C-alpha cells in the first residue's frame, strides 16, 4: 500500500531523524559523482530521438548550458504530462517507447520513466547524465523516487533535475544542487528552494510535501554503472548501491544481497 502525501508530510520529523542518524556513507572512498560510471552516446536511436523531437531547438540555440539543461527537463515534463495515469509495461524501456506510449494512450508515467526520458534526451545532446533511484530507509520499498543527474561543465559539477515536476533545487546562495548537496542541506537544517522551471499550473504544488518527500527518499541510492539508450532493458547491467554507514548488517552477505535485490516501486 502506497503512503499518502499527507502521511509523508506528517512523518517529516521521523524521516529527518533517521537521515541525520545515518548521515555518513558506508564507502567514503567511493566517489559517487565519477568513479566507474560509463556513458555511451553511440546508439543511432539517440540520434533519432534528438532529431524526431528537435531537441537542439528545444534546448535553445545559445551557449547558456544551464538553460539548455533546464529546457530539456521542462520538455520531458511537458511531453509526459497527462491527467490519467498509465503503467508502462514494454520490454524495451527507452525514451522513444515511453514517449510513444504516453502520446498514444494519453497517460502519464511514473517518475522512473520520466527520468529515463530526460537522461536519454540529454545523452542525445552529448551531456553526461544518469538516472538515480532515490530510496527510503525501508527494506521493502513501497514508494521511492527517481531523478536525473546531469554534469554541467560550466559549473564543474553534477546537478539534480527532477523531470516529474520540472524541479531543480538551490541553496540560499542560489547555487543549483546535486543530490548529495540536497541531502546534506536537509541534514544540516538549511533552507533549500524548490524551483519549478516554467511549469504550467504550479499554484497547487505543495513544496512542503516535496521537501518531506526528498527527506524520505534521499536516504540511500541506486544507479546503473552504464548509461546508454535502452540501458534498463539489458539483463547484464551492473547496479551500484550507496548505503549509509551501519545501515547494512555487518558480515552477513545473504542479508546484504536480499536488501540489494529489491524491486523499486515508483510514483
């Protein structure tokens, strides 16, 4: 049973307590932003995605890299925005199939599908990007989130882009944050700003709920080692997990395997 939005808001202090208690990662030497990740831009279907949806025009023919990234995020949000919800069940999970499914059925899809569309769209434009599963503390995951992270050369850092809501997050100095920075700002009790980039009808969006949702789901993370077109359809992909220190049972490989061998359930 999926937790309600009101329950997420009501449980904010509990999520915050455990996020602070498990604030450090188990592998401090692993650089989540660069170690071991692979990006493949060579698939001709990425070219088809870029050309069919005129993504160069969508990004904008200018040199402002951040605006280009935000414009593609907004496009991914708008292309998949419908009032009715539908479950995507195709065996080939990629941007072209997801966009076709959403258009033909007139339905929206979950956050993981949004993240894949944005990730592959950014790959088609030559930007390093990957989809990150943001997971709560729960062993049996009934509600998690997926966000895209993209590398900004102009900022020399990764930034978090949430195409489900066309959101990016900034700190008090208006710096765009990556997932780890958002997590740390929340742990330290600092104010973060939830920015909805040119999204239509934002008046009913509850930013307090979204902050609580992040507090719940930025507990641990999972990410494919390789990002390419149709990357989730491969049976041989490697998944990295990033767990907080002392979250996993010590010296119990079967328990660790069970905790990593999970089926993510997305909104």
